C-alpha cells in the first residue's frame, strides 16, 4: 500500500463484532463524521460531547479520566445496533446532536459493579493502547459505561482479502507491546489477547479491549506466556500469513515471532523494529480498505438497554 491518499468511502463504516456479527450505521452518519472529523483521534471528538471543555489529547501514552455522570444517558445518545465485543453485549450508539459521534455503551448492574475491582480499575488504568472509557452514567439503579468507538478488529483484517505490509505489522504490534509493558509496570497482565481483542479506530490508532479484566501478577511469575507475548507472536504470524507463500519478509519481521517469545519486554521495545515511529496514515488506509472488502452481517437495534 504505497498510495497515501485517502480513498473515497463507498460504504458506511463498520464495527467488528465477535461471532461474525457487524453493526453498520447509515450513510448520513458516515457523511457527518467525515465532515467533522479532525486529525486527532475520534476518542477526543467523542469526549468533547460527553465532557465539555475537559477533553485532553493523549500525551506520552496517558489518557484523560472519564467523568461520572448522574443522569439518563439516553437524553444524550440514541441506540443504533447490538454487538458483542470481547464477550460483552454492547450497544453501538450515536450522539443525538452530533450524528457522527459514535460510542459503545455497556450496561452493568450496580451491585455487580460495586462488588468487583472494576471501579478501581477504571479509575487507575489509562493508556493510549487501550480502548478509552469516555463516561460513566448512573441512572435508575443502572450503571452505563460509554466506551470509545473502534472501527475494525485485527481478526477482521485477517479475514479480509487484503495483503499486509511489514510496516503495518509493526504499527499494530508496537502499541500492543507498549500496553503490555504499561500493565507489567503496574504488576498486571491482560487476561486474554487475541485477534478479536485488538482493534483499530477510524483514525488508524490501535486499541486493545479487556484492560478492565486484567489481573494482578507477581513479578516472579512474569514471562512471555503470562504477559501474553506468545499471544502477540501468534497475532504477528497470522498477519504475516496474509501475504503470498513465496513473499520474503524483512529479517526483522521474519524474526519477530521468535523475538517476542524469547526476549524481555524492555529488550523488545529497544530493538530497531520497535524504535520506528508507526505510520497512522497507513493504518487509516488499512481500516478503509478492510471496510470496503469485507462482508458484514448487520443486527440492528432501536431499543434502549
């Protein structure tokens, strides 16, 4: 993919859903989004509608903290479709005034919410490699989490008819590795890492889901398996498999799965392959092309949770 110009969208944006389900928004939403999108991540645009005057652009991997709201979120958002993401039932919704502002909404029972580690996790874990929590609503004995909208999963990219470049593999793997390092520095590890828990936003940013399910881990128990470096190696192999059988990868890509399984986190991040600055523009094209080449069953939804 050497063409760096933006291809014209011929279909609405899509959201990858586990078990083969996808949700799609109408053409007017796509048009609205394209007219209002900025060069910053869509998460920032979404946040400005939820938390006026408090949105912060991510710097050095850190993210803003979501505000807790005590009001009916359906006064602000309207549901579009149901989806399952990382085994959780969510609603794809859009802002009533800004139709291009898409979010994922998760409903939790207050008792289950308060009796878990989730509230503390949501308040303490914040990094640009993870899907951002934009807001938390408490209303009528229910808790609603408003999550950043993600566009396509790596699983969907693997299932598409696209070939993957070496720079795209690096651009996907590096943020995942940085997120793993962020958790390890805090004595935590992801509960799972698969093709369907790593996503790309419309602006080409990599986001992992499931950080709220991460678990504490003793430093003595940290290794390539428990930190999910083996899982990341498997993801890299699947992406490499998108190219023809006779394709010759650069040495650093060909060796990457083995490096992920054998070297420490800090050593990996200091290698030449991960010292490169990923090209978000290239991943934006990858998202656009994936949307155009994949077939997506749609499950619409017009009722509130």
